[in-house]
C-alpha cells in the first residue's frame, strides 16, 4: 500500500513537471521525450543478458524524422574500436584503462581494450526492431545504431519502438562492466540501447571514446531477472522490496528458475543505472526534507562499514543543503552504489568506488550527488559543454564539503581557491585549450580534466565576483525555476545571470570559454596622491581595490568595466565590514592603464582582497609601503 501511494504521488508530480515543459524562457524551445519499458534476463555466469524494450518516442521538433539513432555503448569495448585507438594514441591515457609495460619514469602504455578476448569484450546485438509494428531497416556503426523508418515520425506524433537485443557485459575497464577492481560483480552503466539526443543543434551522435553523455528526458520501467542471491542497487524506486534480497529484514525472495525479479520505476530522468553483487548490503536514511538516501556497498572491513555509515548521514544533509542553495531535489530517492571505476552520475543514482577513507568517500558522494542538479535536473550536454556540467558540480561539491564535512561556517575568502590553483597551473602549462572544445577532442586528459572541473568552477565563482555574491545565489535559484527538466545551454545560464544582475556578460563568457586568454592586472605605481593600475593582458575585468591609508582608515575602490553596462552591488564579506566603498568611473578594455586618485597617503594597496579574480600572476597585485 505504501509503495502505491508513493507511486501515485510521484506520477502526479511528473504530470505537473511535463505540463511545465512548454513554459521555457527561450521562445520556441522544444525537447523530445522518451519512455522506456525494459525487461532483461541475466546470465550472471556468462556475463550476458537478453533484453526486450518498448520505447515510446515523442517528436516535438517541428519537423518529421525519417531516421532515429541509438547509442550502443558496450560496443566500444572491443579491440579496434575508436576508444581502443584513442587509448593507444593520446599522450596521457586514463591509467585505469591501460597496462603500463614500461616503468614509472618511461611508461609504455598498452590499451586494455586491445587485449580483450572474445568472451571478455562488450557488445549489444539487435535481434529485432519495429516501429509502430512495422519492420525497420537498421545498421550498426561502432557504438551508433542508425534506424531508417518505414514511415517518418511527424511533428507532434509519438512512435512506439519494440526491440529485442542480446548483450555481453565487458570486463570492467571504464565505468561499466564486470568484476570491478573492488570486486563488484556487475556495474551496469550505459547498458541498454539508448535513444540519441535530437535538439535544436541536430542529432548528437558522438562515438563513445570514454567521455560523458546527453539524452532526452523520460520515464523508465525496468524489470531485471537475476540470480536470487544477488542484491541490486539502481536508479528509481524499487517496486517490490519484499520479493528480493537486501531491502527488508523479513523479505521472502520470490524466485522462478532460481532467479528473482527486480522491478524499478523512475520518472523524468535521462539515464538508468544498476549494479549487482551477492555480497552487497543496503542501508538507508531520510533527509529532513524527506529524501530517502540508499547506500549499496561491499562490507569488506570495519573501517569501510564505518565510513559508509557516516557518509550516509552526511549525504542526507547534502541533499537538504543543495535544495536550499540550488533548487529543490525533485525525486523521492537517491541511491549511492559501489561499482564502476571512480564516480559517475546517473538518474537518481551514482556508481562510485567505495574502499576509500572517509573524506574521499564523502567527497566523491557529494560530487556525484551534485550532478543531480548540474547534469541530471538540467539535461546539460556533457559532450559539448563539459565545464557547465563538471565545473558547476565541482563548485557545488566544494561548498558542501566546507559547510557539511568541515563545518567551517562563514567563509572569509574564495571557497574555490583549490580550483583556481588547478586552473593557474593549467594556464601556465602550455596545454590549455579553449573551454568550448568538444569534450572528446582535447589533446590531453590533463587539459580536459582541468578545463572541465577546475576552470568551470572558476567561471562560476568569478561570476560572483563580477555580478556580486548575492546575485550569483539568486541566479542559481532562478535558473532552477526556469530550466529544471529541460536542456539548457551556457547561454541560457548567462541570460539568467544578466536578468538577475542587470549586467551584460557577453564579454566574460566569450573570453573565458572560447579563448585561452589570461587575466593579469598589476599595481604599477603608488604615490601619496595616485595609484596607477595596469592591465598587462588582453582580458579586461572589473576590479575591487582595497586601500589602507597611513592613518589606519580603509577604502574599497570599485572599478566597473565599460562592457558590463552596469555595476555589482556592495558585498557584505567580513573583510569589507566598516570599509567605505567608492564606485569609480568605468575602465575601457581598450585602455591599458587606469589611475585612482586618493586624498590620503596609501599604506597598502590590494587588488581583489577576496581572491576571486582569476589573475594568473598575483605577485604584482599588492603594494605595501
């Protein structure tokens, strides 16, 4: 009875959510919708399964579709795949995916994919595929399934696809697979034929080479038939906890041919993950706002058990913290599952490695859970705008770690300083590429990681420096109200920030995302009456300049940038308490220097005392008499 009540309530919420889809900020915004009903029968000894799917695909694009496409991610785990060749030719391959046949000083990397035997590879083979009962013509090209339709799907129509396929789970090399390094039997990520994303930019048909994803929102109804001794953790809400192992103390496992049936439902997500192992244990706790958090992990020793027990309590705090800061978490559950090869986000669930110390475990949980906003709630295209996904998630993670885990309270200066340091190292390394580069195409993994995670977090924090911290917080919440359950672009976030702050941000987003230009300001000269500042780079920014005079008084000079066409409000950090704020005439980006006139003798001068300006050379940002 309780499950039925939850399902009815969830359905009502979903109907309201989908009713709101048409009310997008951008005129003419549209998005496709998918509903999956899947039934899979798993042979855990052979690491294979047979799948059946009914998929309803709603075309809201304004045009007819003669073809559709699916992703078959398992096919990447075969010798000769694009992922295999990427590992063989990138200078710094992911060490989890290769074997070092050389030394630490002189590595010689060998692709693990290239060494897979036939019974270790991954594959998804389509047996039958019809649309509205009619046969289709289809072909498989690497990890993409191209389907030619007998009759085009017209705008406003919903087509029904029926598919049967067979699959082999690969050795665990990247995210998905069998027998992970920590001993998890099945980590089932990217495990089903997934409808590709079609939007205003066209079809997104990226070959899977190891990066991340984009998909349309929809509802999932998933049934898994698996050996009765296994415990499953998955996306969504388990519909029959009394029939399976692990979730209820007095559950009587119902088995047919030695297999239990696991039934899950999830509403309005764009990916579904599950993992299974006979040694899994399940724990759960509820947040103050009523979000049920599950942990599903291997209890290998007392320290691991203790860490997971502590982590689940902190995780419930996390969801309430983020709901207040970034918008209400809308789903009834979240499941943290040990599996995979590190940490990866999916709809209402994550796969993470679990044999970690407490801080590391909480950190990875907070990061992947933060993706519930920046990627799962906002269907961000991780293949195109990876920094918008990973960078903003890193921003959220760091705030939560300091507030919940470290319990710092008020933070006096830049809370993202670690991300800034990572960005500075990248910017001065010679390996930086524009942050607008497609995720798959970075020359190095080092460059990708620092662009996506660190520079993306810097963009968010520095935006608060430009428009004001209070306006940044308002931007996050307004963005949630407008764009939840949609597929926003970075420009949509920029437009919300402009609307909230009244400041034009075209220059900032363009230069910081599309170029590798660096910020570098300097204090050139200080006299008893003047302070001469210089922009030593080709990236102009507004400035906060704090002056302490020889008589002990302080004054904060704020210099807007002409391109902003506005100014940020006074901020209320502790370092500015009791300090007079003087707004000066705006600075032109075409003018390399600027003079501040003072009426008293300066003792010290500091550019950006809050440390939020991403200035690559800070040694010349302060003066002391």
